[in-house]
């Protein structure tokens, strides 16, 4: 199960990255990514849930990023880091299906894989702050 959910997060992150960088329709991007590489129903369903959740709640998610990373204007945060944060904040604040520690760990792992050298520490710090207000 963990492998399928991590794969879904990776696919959702790829779709969010393209959506953020190019403004292509997020659902169309996700559909194309899922067609390119056949995935299980679990991966497809979770990737869709994540993508749709982030897109629908993006204003509130971005407000959280601005609040908990005030030294970094949202537009100056690297696109990959910004979207890793969006995914994790959606899971922490809106989704409530995984423990906060799991959502943070998954985001840090994505940052290690896709981000820059300082990305994991930055992601962990912001999400640590976000988690203090989550699920009270």
C-alpha cells in the first residue's frame, strides 16, 4: 500500500508541477501522465484525489505556505518545493487520512528525490510549523 500511495504522490506532484509551470489544465495533465504509464486503480484514485484536493484548496494552502514561510515569497519558492508543500499541506490540513508525521515524511522523501540540496530541510521546517495548527 505504501508503494502505491508514494507512486500516486509522485504522479500528482508531476501534474501539479506542470500545471504550476505552464498553466496546462491539471486534470488533463494528470490523465496524460496516467496514460503514459499504466497504474493500479489505487494509484489512479489517490493521485486524482490529491490533485483535485490541492487544486480546489489552493488558495488556503498557499495562505498556509505564506504564513509559515514568511521569509520566502511564494513565487520565489522553487516550483518543485512549492508543489511538494501544497501536496503535504493538503494531506495534513484537508485530507486527514494519514498521520501528520507520515505526510511530512513523504514530503521530505519527495524533496530528497526531486528537490535541491536544501529542499528536504526547508520542506520539513515549513511542514513542522504547519503541523502545529493542524488537527487540533
